[in-house]
C-alpha cells in the first residue's frame, strides 16, 4: 500500500495542473493544502497566509515591539474587539471582558506602531512544477491589525483563508475600467484593485481607521463603513517567458451576501451625472437621480428610530472621513423587501483629497480658465462633501410613524438584533452622542 501512494499523489497533481492549479507543499497551518491559480490573486494570498513564514512573522517577538510600554506583545491588540460585521450579539460576553480599558491600550499600540519600520508582513515562495517555475511574493499591509480585525469579523481565520482560496472576476457596475474586481466563490468577500494613490492614502490613515473602528465598538456608536479586512500586494514572476505580474488589492465584506434586493442604490448626495438610464436587470445599480425620480411613487420609508440610527451612522462616518481628508465615498443601499430591511454600507473611502483635487477645485471656482467665476465645482472639499452627503441622506429616506411597521435599517456592522438593542438603549438613555 505504501508503494502505491506516490502514484496516486502524482496522478492527483497532474489533474491539478490540467485545471490550472499548482499544488504546493508542504502543508500550511491546520494542515491546509490550497492550490495556487496564476489568474486568481486571492489564491496566492491564501497560500501566503497559511505559510510557516507568515505565521512566524505574526507570532514572532519583534525587538521593537518588546520595548513597547504595553508589554511588547501584540496579543493585547489581538484581544481587543475592533468591530463586528454581523455578529455582535454572539460576542457580547467576550466583549464585555475586553472593552474596559481597550481605548487606552489600542491607542498606545497604534501610536507605537507609527515608529516601527515593519508594519507589514512579507512572504515569498517558489513553485517549480512542470507548468513552469514561478516565484510569488505577497505583502500583507498592517498584517497584525487586520488579523485582529478579522478575529472579530470572521468566524475564523481558517474560514477567511478558505474563502480567499478561489475567486472569480466580477463585472461590478459603476467600477472603473481596467480595474480588477472579483468575488470569492462563496460570495462572502469582494476583491478590488487598489491604485497607487489609494494605497498611499490608506497607509497614511490606517492607524486612524483602526482606532475609529475600535472606538465605535467600545462606545457602541453606529457606523456603516463597509469593512476592509485586508490589503495586499501580490506579485509573480514566470521564469519561462519572463511574464511578470504585480497588483495591490483590498479584501472587503460583501454587503450583498445572502440577500435578494429589489433595488440597489449607489448614493453620493449629488444628482449631477448620477443617473442610470438602464433600470432593467436584477443586479442593476441605480444612482441618486434614479432615487429622486422614484420618490413620488416608490419612496423608501423608515421608522423614526430607524432613521435616527441611519443618520447617526452617517454622521459618525462622515465626521471620521472628513477628519482624514477623504471624499467621494458612496452609501450603498439595498432594499430587501422580503425581510423589510435596508442594508447600508459606506464604500469607496480610500482616496484622500490630495493637492490635485485642491487645484481642480480652485481653478473651477476662480474662473481662471474662462469658466464662470464661483461656479459649483465637480470636485469639492471633504468638509463640503460631508455636509452635502449628510443633507442628501436625510432627504432620501422618508420617516413614517413606527406603528406603520416600517423597514429596519441595518448598517454594515449590525444585524436586526443589533438595531433592536440600539433602539432599546435609546428608549432608556435618549439619543446617543454623535462623534
């Protein structure tokens, strides 16, 4: 029997090669064996996350980290509940034990992280199978911080890795041309290519991003930010033919997971060039002007408490995004008529208001190039964008008395139970303070 094993393994690997998969050994964490597909960057990421090299970096004791006042280990950060996607109720007991001093602890760690050179984990590996020798490299930006976030947002790290094991390209409506979009085969996560400018912006405001999520969960303050669960740079080099590939991608929650939406909107708070003439199809994404046009006949009604929750989430998120000079974000709104719910998520918040945007705004308002002076620019400042966004979101959703059984508002980090808990707290304490 022992002599037959190499034959079976060999046949299996040949079948994998024929399907485009590379079966790399040795085994990863928890004895995972994940094939690598050259045209699926998430499979390369998944393999890197199971590697002993990655896990050694994540569990190893860095000398710089050992000198931190907090004790040097990021196990403290790992214990902090940053923010749950849809499972706050399941973690309420654990959260109550770890949130008492979380603000101070996480603040110390994030401030110390700014002075560390190695904020990111880097993994390289090579495959020399018959399809041709290839060298792969994966950079995991803010690896420890994202891993801590995933411990709260995902059932387990192993499940997250398995989901990334396979993906398919996705023609997301409204996406920029030539930008890579994909979804994992189980539909749990969306993968989007990140531009150099977006990556540089995130590297700068990442500590603020993690702290904002920490503060949100510590104070139970509503937020609708669609959760980014990892940002990676993936590269490969084929020694035969010299083909090279490099891409920066983010992995975020799929707000549409296991949902059947009657309508789906991407809202920015402006009606200028915000109309989709094609309203057919089950996955059509409608824009601001489509919503305004439909309001007389098909308005979106919410109850008073639900609207208050929505406005608080929008207020909190826009305050945060303006503070880090981010604009041009959208509120993705799905109308789930089967459950009488709205699913909300603020997306596309990676781009900061950089000098070129300042210049464009100044030129258009000054009339320098012949246009009317003080005309409304297409690009506005983060503070202006925040005000316009808030005003529009308040107007888009109409309030009705609660006894009419209105739709429930479900921000991206809340389940229906979370909304009910939030409403009960409001009844006892009044409206919470907006950040």
